[in-house]
């Protein structure tokens, strides 16, 4: 039956972000012009956000397999085996555009959305993390955005009762007009009780549960697929509004129902709401779906078919139930005071048929909606080679302690306490290590096993050399997990880039994905889920590229994990992965260069994947053997910053032997990769083990009772003094 | 009576999120699993201790604890308290207790207008006879986590004078090794926890159930809960 009324034209399609070719394809597949509702559905499904049309070709190159993988990309979230018959289920997702327009709600619904992705799979969420990028720190707009985003993340996570255990944040002017808000959720499920989204069984009831549908977030996925301009303010109505209380009820109701034998398939209504959930469920099942839109619980009257299908109201789910399970399910949702409404059924037609006011409002074949979604091989080039910064050209002979103090007040190194203390990091009482460590550690409830989790990316490296930067994000996450004693298992990624229609941006994407894929393959950490966020530009200024890695690993016994604070005076401090003679550390693209150097983009530190794997494995093994009692990966700010952080964490000091040179800044602040600082009571055994494994190791000093850092003879600074600058930087920036 | 004979009931509202954590904590100390009681229940089985856990009951909509205070189960909790039964309210539970008048005062937004999750130092105060403080070493300092947005204890000065005079202040925020100002929320006279005039009801902002072992980074929560449970047994 052909839907009547409101015949659309190419002009309407353009307004929804579709190209001439895409419009032609739609009319060809339908054999007629679509109506408003149908065009809206095509435009949402073919948006960059839902279709990955610019990135798909390159995402296919990422490694996705491994013996640990239970569910790879394509479902609501990825799943890996963590032993004991359990699976860790996790994903990261961006909410960049909404958060810039309306920071509190944008960030809050980002958290709510990623949590739904995880509990939709049957997992109880146990941890939240995030990756944030803001513009210049000393800027009123940035203050407004940081304040709103942080309280929005906390507002949702704290209320729903899932701990926010880690994250990362950087500040750079390229994010002035386009911040990044990526939220990651991790859950745990029984491996044999994972729920998927493919619809099954023609005739089975399709059930709508959760909150009512309103006029918020309409066509949000399409907004998220366009560049920003000065007119962005007018898009505020496309931002969704979160309700973490309803989210909590929905989570409990879904998990309670999933424990019974009632649910055949389930999909959350995220981007593109009822459209993507119904289309994806039908498409994956190779079936059709018929929905009576008059039955959809609505918050307001007179909502059109277009509005009902494109609304991104939060806290909603679509389920296919076993035919005889409807009353069981209804009782569960009644208990939690949530809407529960059979709105249609699975069909054999392969078509999405929508009824409204007794008429057919939409009748389109699902195959073309999904399979014919465009896939582009957008033009790209090669990133120009960058000059290498010679350390001698930038270093001075000022004392390490003074430079260190200055570095620790750099906004990209300073304490994040002002941010993470606004997150409940402890609810569920299984957080063994929360924010501020190398990786977060969350105990698997009721056992000694732990999940180690970290989010990482160094955008300045990616900008300088996307391939190296893409690999470095994986390597740093791998080090972070290893530094607490955990074995990395798999990753989720969030690819944040500018407009892919520009060859230089597409180049960043292609090269970063290549580097990320190489590293993930070599380190046996396949990509099991992810998200792509493109068009992160305002008035044609692109962001620093930011392909974020969220990595999950496992440790058998949380009691064997270590932290990154010194343990006892008299312990030895060693560097793993660095020889005695390393004086010219790598300062190109370092925080030191940012802080003291020019604005030239230099070559970032190279990545040696074999060294990453060997050194991380060694650290992990020695932690588990009890031979290392504290470990910290060396990253932003280099060796001296890593040592300072270990000291500040513990209140204990350190006496460090410096190489024999008057120009030590490369040694102290260079960002050469694949290195760790560790402390131990067993220095001889550790050195012998490293030599046996062919790993460079250098004893550089001792942990001391005095609360001060000593670099060689006569260069001393108190821990209290560096804590002062480290802790006051962000609070004072936020105070304005 | 032994600890394992102690009957503990934990009230669960929609939006409670520390109910499981408290259940695990009590079971760790008593080897007996507490009962979880859904808020729609109209009656309460005999209990030696009723705990109202932390969380965001009813989303903290209207006012923290206001809607929970009017849930069906609260009549039974009020009856239990009127009979001299012991009640402990943690964080959102403290807010519910002030909303129902079971302990004096109110809890308003943190002075810095931000959610605060961190460790705080607590001084154990000298109080009137109460199972929640009688076994604690007076003036001992504890370190416990807080996690709240509305923990700023407020009462009129004469009311505060009376509370102090009667020995109803159980805990005060105090200096500790934790980073940050000792009083995390602007609470009047640094009050972190109060007890009722008969000593049988305690409301407190800090979360003892999150400090149950070295793996949590501290076990002062286990100390406080165990001493309370032991006092209730004896």
C-alpha cells in the first residue's frame, strides 16, 4: 500500500543532509518519492552517525577476532570472556555535538545512552569512564562547558548508581568551538545469557518499554553528522533530556525481566530512536516489522509519524518477547512504574510498515535502508613528514625541580581532582582503584577477580603523525592496564575527527585507524565495539584528531594489583625500558615542548610495538610475582612527572640520581614510549630478571622518608610545594 | 544474642543505589543476609535494626528524601522507631530521616554547589546513650567516604545549641590526611551525623559500607558498623 500525502522533493532531502545521489537512490529503491516520515527515516539511517558511510571502509581493516571475543562490533556493545563463565560487555560512545549546545543534558544523556547499550545486552553495568576534550582552559566558554559537562556526567552516573571510575581530559584551542564528550560503560553478564537485537519469529509481539516519547532530540543523529556554525544555538531543541531516575528503573526492570525466560531480542532506542531500533532489529533478523504508531506512549498529543519515529527521547527500549511472556513482562514493568505497550509485531515481509490514524504512514523495504546505505571511499592523502626536534635546541640548564613545578601546573598535567570528585566513584562498593591511577580496577562482584579499564589518546601526537598517534593510544592503554598488573583483553574505540569530505581530515582518519589496527593486532587487543564521530568542526576549523581507546583487561586476584604511589621508604626506584645513557629524551610533540617551545608540529615519539609488548608483559609478571610494589607508565610529561606523581600519591619522597650532564631536560621530560617507573624492595632480582628477558632497566634512585624530591646533588623540592601547584591549577582556572 | 541472630532490614526505594552495598557489608560482619524490603510494603517484619540506604530515592525529585518519606513502608518504620527500634539512615537515608522528623535538622545543597565524593575525617563525639556510639572510642578519628550533593546540615542556632547540649551530635567533620577542606559541604558546626533524642535513630552523610576493607582503601566503616551491631546484640 502506498502511503499518501506530503510528497517530498530533493530540496527536502538536502535539508535533511542527504546528497543528490542518495536522494536518487531512495526514489529508485522505492519506485516513488518518499513522504516526510519515510524521508526522515532514510536520512537518519543514512546519516554518518548511523551508517558510518565515510569510515566503514577503514573500520573493516581493524582486527575484531580473538579467542577472548564473544561478541564483536555490530551489536549494542562488544563482549569478551573474563573467565568464570562471565563476560565483560563494553562500549564507548560520543555525545560531542549535544554537549556543546547544552553541556549538562548532552553529557548526561551520553552517559545514559552508553549505559543502555550495555544493559540491553543483559549485563549489569559496573563502571563508567569518559574521555573529554575542551578548548583553551582560561576562557569563559570553556569554564561553562567544563562545569556543565562534569556535572552532567555526575548527574546521570551518580543517580543511576554506577561508579565513574576513570577518564581523561585535555585542553586545546582546537576544541574551542567543538568539545568532545565520550562516555564508556562496562558491564558484566553471564557468557551464556547475553541478549542480542535480531528480531525472531514472525507474529511475535514488539513491545515498547520505558519512558514516553516526546518532541526532544528529533533528528539528533543527523545534527551529529553536520558541521557546526554560528547558528548552532538554534539546534538546542535537538538535544535530548535525560532522566537518570527513569534510567535506573528501566535498568532494573530490564535486568529483572532478562533473568526470566521471556525476552527474545532487545534493542535500546538511542540515536534515531524508534527508527534505528526497529530497523536494526528487523534487518538483523532478516524480517520485517509492523508498528501502530497510535499505540506508542507519547508525552504530548498530536505527534506526527515523523516526530514519533525520529524523537530521541531517552530511557526507552524495544523488545521482541516470546508470545506467551507478555503478561510476565507487563508485571515486571508495572512494578517499576514504567510504560509497557505492545505496539506491533514481527512480520515476514522484510518491510517496515507504520500505521498512524488508521492509515499507512510508511511502507519501505528494510533491505535498502540498511544494505544500500552508502559507503564512500573518500579522497585522502598522506600526512606530511614532520621535522624532528633536537633536544639540544630547546633545553636549558634550569634545575629540574623548577621546571617540574612549572610543568605540574600545566593544565594537561595538573590534578583532575576538581573533576573526578564530582563523580561517585565508589557506589557498588567494588571500586578497588578509582580515578587518579594508571587504570581503574573494579572487582567482579562476589569474587576476587578484577576488571582493569582505561581510556587514552594523545591528540597532539595524532595531529603530528596520525599513524603513530593511533598506535600510541593503544600502546598507552596497554601500558596503563599492565602497570596495575592486569592482562589487556580488548578495546572499544571512539574516532573523533573533523569533516571527512576534506582530504586532509580523511587522511588523519585513514592513517590513525591504520596505526590503531596495527597496534591492536600486534598486542592481541581486538576492537569489539566503537563509535565514529565526524564533522567535529565549527566554521570549518577542525579539532585536533582524537581517536580514543577504551581498553578492558582482567586480573585474577585484585589483591595482587598495585597502584602508582610509592609504598615504603628504602624501596628502590627503577626505570624499565630505558638504559643508563638516555640523556636526549624525545621532546618533539611533548608537553615540555608545548610549555616551553615553539608552535611547530614536530615528529612525535615513535612506537615500537615489540618493546611495548615485552616491557608491559615484564612489568605485569613482576607485579604478579610480588617483585614490584608500585608502577607507573611514563607518558605525558616524561620521567620526572611520573616520579612526582608517585611521590604525591604517597607523601613519600624520592632521591633520584641524574645522568652526568648539565642539560637534563630531555632525560627528565622526554616522552619516549614503552617505559615504566617502578618501585621495589627486590632490586637485584628485578634487574636480573630484566637482563634475562633482554629488557633495559636502570636503577635511578630510592624512595625516602623525607617528603621531598631530590634530583642529583642540591636540586630539591618539597612534595607539599608541588602538590600545591598540581592541585590548585584546575580549581583556580574554574574559578575564573 | 549473637551477631548472626541480628535481624537487619534494609529499605529499598525506587532509586536507592546503596542497598546492595549495605547488604553485603552487614552480611560480611554478621554472616547473616539482611532482608531487602520494597517501599510499597505496608508492614515490616520484626527487625533489630532498620537501615535506610544511600542513593537517589525517587530521583531526588521535589526534595531529597521527600517522596521516600511518604512511601507506604515509612509508616511501619515510624512505628518501629516509636517502639524504640533502632534505625540507621545513610546519606539519602539521612535525608529521609530528616524529612520524616525522625532526626532533627535538614540537609541542603553543599556550600560549593557541587557533588562531592571523597574521603573525610570524622571525629566521634561524646553523646547520650546510643547503640551507634556507645562502643566507639570517644574522640577517635575515623576516615570514611562521602558522596553527596545535599549534605550541608542545617538547623537554627538554638536548635544546634540544644543538639550539642543533649549530646545528639554523633560525628563532626575534622582534619585528616584527606586532601580538601575538612568540612566538605558547609555543614553547620561541622556536623556529619546526628542521633535522635532517645539515641535509637542515627542519620549520617558518610558511607560506612564503602570502607569495609583495605581493598576499599580503609576499614573504618567496618569498625563503626561492627560496634553498632555489637551494641545492638548486647
